[in-house]
C-alpha cells in the first residue's frame, strides 16, 4: 500500500491531540488557579474542582497513548503489516486505553454531580456521561476490530498451511 494512503488519517490523529493539549496547557490551569483562590476563601467546592481536574489530567495519559497506538496502526497499514499480531496488539491497547478513560470519568461523575447540584445545572451530568459513552463506543469498536482482525489472521494462516 502506498505510504500516502493513510496520510489524511495520520494528520487527523495528530490534530485530535492538539485541542486536548491546549486545554491542558491553557484552560485547566486557569481553573486550578480560580479553585485555589476559592479554597483559600474557605469554599469546599474548590476541592471538588481539584478532583475533577485531577481526573481530566490523568485521562490525558491513556488518551495520548491511544493516539500513539492509532498512529502506529496506520504505520503498520502503510508497511503492509495490517494483518499481523502487531495490529491486534495495537487495537487491544487502544481498547484498554478507552476503558481506562471511561473508568476515570465514571469515578469523576459523582464530583460532576456535586457541581451540577450546586450550580443547578443538570446538563453538566449529561456532558460528563457523554465522555463515558464516547470512550465506551471507542472501546467496543476497537474490540470488534481486534476480534475481526484476529479471525482474519487465523484464517490467513490456515489457508497458508493448506497450500
């Protein structure tokens, strides 16, 4: 396969990481500063914000690892190694990262609920659940692709043995 056939997807994977990096470098530190100021004033809600910020920062680690695995998977496709154990392992790692992200946001959901109750904004809980749902969809999709790829590899090796 030509090296340029997955170029658009590689660029897309790279562009997915830029907004998250911007969020972690610019917006979230501002929220942490405001929460610190509120904590110094005696607000207990600031500690809830710190918990949510911790979960968001912790979820960036599996997010970027999954993006790296997706990039590696695209490189395997470029090198005609799409039907290999390397691809199956990359999909398994992507699935595990998506499940980890989902688990982290499940842990943070009660904290989001506390803020939603305080601010009287029930839609905030739906936003938190959207992150969980998106991660689960990605995990299921990666698991299905992993199983299909594994079956295709087994079928290919079985056909190679009969020839």
